[in-house]
């Protein structure tokens, strides 16, 4: 149970980090 929850949390965390990164690059094109 705990192991499965950790895996799900990591997946959600990864998607959140990916969406945040996309937002950052979209909002700050000059940062490239």
C-alpha cells in the first residue's frame, strides 16, 4: 500500500514538474 502510494505520488509529482516547466518556458521565452 505505502509502496503503491509512493509510486502514484512520484507520477503525480513528475506530471506537476513537467507542467510547471512547460509553463515557465511558455511564460518566459527569453529565458531560453
